[in-house]
């Protein structure tokens, strides 16, 4: 799977302005794995990617459909990358046509949904007929390919910071991306341990796709990724991407990272303008207050050293800075420097 790389078109399925297009957003901002040539979105075609997504690496044209894109591009992309996390992890029927069109045009399809498109009879037949491949990023590994946690991580002395969230889709991976760039510019060699499909697709070298890993092996695979990164890259610092949140009732996550990842500190991503856990509105599941979450993390023996706010540009972070006396910023709209300084003073030179 690591050999996937080359030119690509992104598909965001009329959801480019939605948080569930976060894979598309991430790849528009950064990717060592793909050279993104354009975006397909029938709702936003005719505009440019930077009109809708902040910090795009390149300002790319948005096309109505695959045929139009292939007509207007000067080269045919090697891949179509599905950039949306559809509800339930399944590909809706109304979005099958773009996958079939890509296969018919001789393009590989890269998909991070839970539904394995390579096992769909119609799509698999099209792939064989056109001599192309469907790459299911979330295809689970077999148990014999995985390992248990054994404590070897305790030998790793390189500082590790977990970037957790109070909910899913709070900008954890985006915060990691901005931090790794800024830390490297400050002379701190930093690596990201990815735990989701987008981090893999962006080209980070070490990690696991947590929600497609057999539960018994999550801690061991996380430990292995950290140890491999330490030995192979020898960084000054590792950032570990979180998933979901400790108390999201639809899929709690984070204790594995805090404990099995043996982290030294936490940066907490918080959707300040969101009341309910994502997709849990009908259940009345309210996101805990920041102070409450910080205290919970403290019970794990870990300290929150900074807060990354996920909110609109108009949200004022100054009150939270005074309340918590640690760096609080919106990494999309504010300088991430205070978080870099805090990491450096706490874990590198402190």
C-alpha cells in the first residue's frame, strides 16, 4: 500500500464545505504522496479550491465531473481519490458513477471508506476489465500481521505529544500538519504518527489506521509505529494524531494513545462553537466543557499544554487564554507559534 503515489484528482461529492470532506481538505493543504491536479465537485464547479478551503498548497480548479476534468487537464491523473467520509462509511449509490467513470478511463481509485470497493462485484469487474486497481485504505490487516503491546515503548526517550480532541472532526490532524511544519522551521525535527486514512494519504511515514485495526492489536500497532519512527527517523519530537475523543459515545478513543503511546503531553483540539458531539445531536450528547476534559486527561497522568480551537474566524480565543494560562489559538486563522514555543520550552529545552 505504501507504493501508492503520483498524480491524482480529488472527489468531494458536493460536500467540499462540510467537515466530512476533511480528507479532501487535508490533501488540498498537504500531500507528499499525491500531486493533486484538481477537484471534482458538482456543487462548487467553476470556482477554485482556495475559495472554500484555507491554506491550500495550490489553488486548484474545481470541475463538474470527471469527463470535464480529463478534457481540460493537460495530463491524465493516475488516481481518483475519494475525499469524503460518507455517513456510515458506505459509498452512497449517487456517488458510484464517478468511481465507475474513473475505472473506465483507466484510473486507479483510492478509497478510505469502511466499505471495501475492491470487493464490490461490479466495481471489481470494471477494474479488471480496464487493468487498474482499487486501493481500499481501510482494508483490515490479518491478525497474524499484527502485534500486541509489550512495553518496549518505555525505552523510547524521544518526547511524544498527543493531539487529541473533545470530539471527532476538530482539526487534530490539521493541527499536527501545521505544527510539524512550524517545528521543523524552528530546527526541531518532528514526525507525525498518523492514526487515520488522511494522514496515510498525505504521506506521513509511520502510523496505523486505528479504526480498521483489530481492537486487541491497536495498542501494539501504535507502539510499533512509534518505535519504528524513533529508530528509522530519529526525530527530536513525535506528534501522535488522535481520533474521535475520550467521551464521544458513538466511538470513544484516546486512552490507547495516552497510555499505550506513553505520551509526555497533550494538545487538545476543541470545536468551540459546537454543542453536541458530531452526529449525536438527536441523542442529546453534549460535548464536555474544556476544563472538565483537561481534568479527565489529568487523571491519566498527562498534562494539556495547549489548546487548538476549531471555530470560525470571528471566535475570540483571548478569554480561554486567560482562563487556562496556556497557549490557546485557532490554527487556521492564527499564528501557531505559541504552541511551538510551549512544546519547545516544555519538552525540548525545558
